[in-house]
C-alpha cells in the first residue's frame, strides 16, 4: 500500500471516529442539562418508543401496499381485455371530501398501462362551458375503444356539491336529476362499461383527516375552501346523497357504496369490484375476488339503511 493510500485510510478512520463523537455530543446536548439521570433515561426511552412505532407503522404500510399488488397486476389483464375487445370503461369516484377517492384512484392506476387509461379531475367550468349542455365537458373526456377513464368526481357534482354550496340553481339541479338516468342508460346501451363508486366516511373520521391536512405539510395542499365547509354542511350533503342514490341508482347504472373509514380495506375492495365487472381472461385463481360485505354495499341496500335510520332517529345517519 502506498504512503498516499495509507494517509487516506487513516484520514477516513479519523473522520469516522469524529462523526461518532459528534453524534454522541449532539445526543448529550439535546438533553436538558437540568434533568435528573432518571428523567434523561425516561426521555431516551420515549424517543426509542417513538422510533419503534414509526418503524412498525412503516412496516404495516408496506405490507398493505404489497397486499394490493396481485390485484393491481390483474388490472393489466383487464386492460388487455379492453384493448382486445375495443371496450370502453368509465369509473366514477364520488363521495364526501377526504373520503379516500384520490388515494384509491392512485392505487387503481399505479401499474396500469398509461396509454390505455386516463384520470380526469375537472375544475370549475369556464364561462363558455357554463352556456353548454351540462354533460358536454364530461363527454369530451370519454374513453375511446380499449381505454379506461377514471373520473375523480364527475357529472354528479350537480347532484351534491353544487346544490349544497349554491353553485347551481334549483332548476339546474332538478334538470340534472331528471336527465342523468337516461344519459347513463344510453351510455351503457351503446357498450360502455360504467362503474359508480360512492365513498362513505363518518363525520368524525372526516374531521380527523381534515385535521391531518392542516398540520401535515405533505397534505395541506388537499385542504380547500370547500373542504372547510364540509363539516358545517354535513346533514345537507347527507340529504343530497340520499336523493342522488334514490333517483340515479338503476339496474343499468347502479351505485356501489364503499365504506372508507379503513383506507386499505376500501382500496382492496374497490379493486375486487372492478375486476369482477369485466370477464377478462386468465384470472389468477389464487386470489380472493369476493368483496367484503362490510365494506362494499349496494346502492339499494344503502337507500334502505338510510330510510330505516330516518324512521328510527328522525334523520339520516350518514
């Protein structure tokens, strides 16, 4: 070994020792010098406990994501079926703010062929669009043959958000409710596969998720002015939900309700419902495709449940 290499090795060793000493010094400095030895030990134990909890949470998140992967792989086979048969597929993701729609859409689309699907999340209509047929700006986003389109909120904005927050007139709302059934029936009759998901979250869970958005810099961008009003208008949104389900749940375009307090369970069961909706080839026989009835509820059953709650308690529960 040359003298130069020896010097480099010694320098590296010294730097390593120095780093350890510095770390020990930083750890000591971070303790309150006024603390007793017992208090310092308790503080260290608390820090270790937090680190272990964070590690356990990370492991659980990893395991949950791994559990979705076999189903996500099946979606690629489903896409191949759509491509081979030139079928069109539309999936609507509706529900209250912070109900888990966006996270589920990301899990659905994560490994799919980007050339064969699109995610659509339309903003406020322009002045020109306001003068058009209401469905027109959504129709322009519809899939071609062999393609899937995921709507993160859809034309059902006019059934819930717009009337509750005053973004449309009562007449516009009623015109929509009268026309949507025929619109969807014609869409399905002409060969489009249409799935309609409504994500149902409890009021307390929604409040908890909003609070996380307020304090988490990675989530704060999700908090909008509409979100801030969601809790105050909870009962109004519930009434709007009931009317929407009652008038637009049909045999040709049924609603599927997803209980989404448990995000992982919601995502897993949405994947199952999607895979069951298309008779694609080469299904993995080892997977469980049966949706959990505690998570996946038919629109008809949800209507009945809400009506029973109203009779028993004088108002809708959710």
